[in-house]
């Protein structure tokens, strides 16, 4: 009973950090228009900053394949959280555009390279294979709760001060302070990892060698790469959710007062809905995260095709908001569970960090181009409905590719399970 309580307390600490650390890198979610007005950034420039974030993330994840299994979470997680908080303090000074690019690169280094694979590894190791969907689902839901509270807190501060440049600066400092607090709590309350220091024969070896052996094993496992491509397609669709905000403003005429609130609901509150639902359906109904992802991707394709064909210029603003939020809920149910297949493919637990790093490396690589591409298309067509329809068509295409990849992954899982069943115990 005590062990179970400790696991839940650890889970809560991880959720608090996971819901805080990305508020600064996702500043555009609640403050997209203020960033344009007070930091003087265009759609393309915001997209390019996010692309720099993606470049650092992808390149840095090569290093995280090694470090996530080499060092304890009690060191890496607090270091990353406090590092992000320090960068946020710098962003609050409203640096030049090149300073913005550097800042978003550092946010990726601390948040995506150092922190995220270690968080995923820590969550995976909290439960067995029958609990993975719910663990990751409740992680996403818990992050959604923290996301929403913290983001609405920052938005409230921004509005209280006057919805002006000083208000945005204080809101950014608020994000920074919460992230640093999460880092301090993680340092004092997370346990050290037991890092393996023996090889497969039981001989004593250096931790560096064990970590490198895990890296090589993970890289040579084909199913890890297929899971990674599945995440790639879903994340490409997820990137498009950001552009529902300018879409509703430009096409539906969403009032500026609703933009910030909608952005928070679209990006954060939906985690509270999609996370538990996705985790529950994956564990209890389909009994397979991969099967659930395939079904959800099919639903996403159908929903987006219908959405593209609607006469948006004649529809009510609240109807448009409901449609986009419904699609977002489906996407977040997939985001909640798209790392769970790592357990289905029977990845050894001692290389969980390396496996999660590869999945993050490939899976999040759409940040290299999606935000910049979507932003460019919208700006190129002067924020016209046709430009948004091009973006939404690309999202539907990525979802369709995900259907194909999850089908392939299910075949691989079936073959692997059959092979393991025939092996002597």
C-alpha cells in the first residue's frame, strides 16, 4: 500500500512539472495575438521560432537517447525545469527576433532534450503493460489540469494589468516562476533511479557502457521506428490545431476577448477530456493503444474532410468553435496514448529511456517544418479561406498516413507476440 502511495505521489510531481515546463515554449497558445502586437512577430516569424525549437529538439534527441538512461531523473528533471524558468525570465525582456530564436532553441534543449524523454521513461516504469494507456492518459489529463490553471492564471494577470506589453511581461514571469517551483519540488521529492551497472552476463561494467549498449539495441529495433513514425503523423496533425485560432479570427470574426480563452481550451483543457478517454478506450475497450490510435486516426480523417467542405463563411462562430474543439479532443486522445505502444512492442525496460528518446526524436520532428509551413501557407494566401483549407487538407493527409502506419504496426505486434509465444520459458 505504501509503495502504491509513493508511486502516486511521484506521478503527481511528474504531472506538475509536465504541465508547467512547456508553457513558455507554447506561449502562442494563450498569447498568440499579444505576441504579434507587443513582440512584433508575424505568423511566419512565430512559425520559424517554433521550427528552431524543432531543429534543436530533433538534433538534441540524439543525445537524449544516451543521457536519459545514463543519469537519474532526480538530477535531470529539476535541472531542465529550472533551466526553462531562467530562459523565461530572459524572454520577459522582449529580446530581438534573433534573441527569440535563441530562447526557443534553449527551451527545446531543456524541455524536449533533457526533460521529456526522462518524464516518459519515469511514467512508463510506474506500471505494467495493462496500465500504459491509463498512465499516459492520466499524465496528459493531469498536465491538462495544470496547463489550464497556470495558463488561465497568466491570462488573468495579463488582463488585470491592462492587456498590454507590461501585462505580457508579468505573465511570462509568472510562467517562469511556476516552472522553477516545479523544479525545486522535483529535486526534493523524486527518488534517484537505480541505474544498471552490469551487462547481460552479470559482469560489472561502467554505466557509460551499459547506456551505449542500450542505445545500440534500441536503434536496431525496427518496431521502435514504426511507433516513432506513428507519432510523427499524429503530431503533424496536432501542429495544425494552433491555426484554428487565427482561422476563427480571420474567417469567423472571433472577438479578441475570446481568442485567449479559446487558445487555452484548445491546447490545454482538451487534454483533460482527451487524455482519460483515450487511455480508457486503449486499455479497456480496444485492449491495445495501437488499435485505438488506428480507429481514432480514421475518425480524424473523416472529421477533417467534412470540416474542409463546410461553408465556413456562413456558419455561426460558436458552431465553428465547437467543431474545431471536437476535432481537437480526438487529436488529444491520440496524443495521450501515442507513446503507449512502446510497451506493446515489448521494449526491455532497461532501455526505456533510449526507446522513448527515439520515439520523441522522430515523432516530434514535424516541428521542424509543420509550424513554418502552415504559417507560410496562411500568410501566402493572405489569410483567405482557401489557404486554411490547404492546411486542413495536409492535416487530413497526415492522419491518413497514420492509418496505414498503425495497420503495419499491428501486424508487427501480432508477429512478435506469436514469436514470443513459441519460445521456451
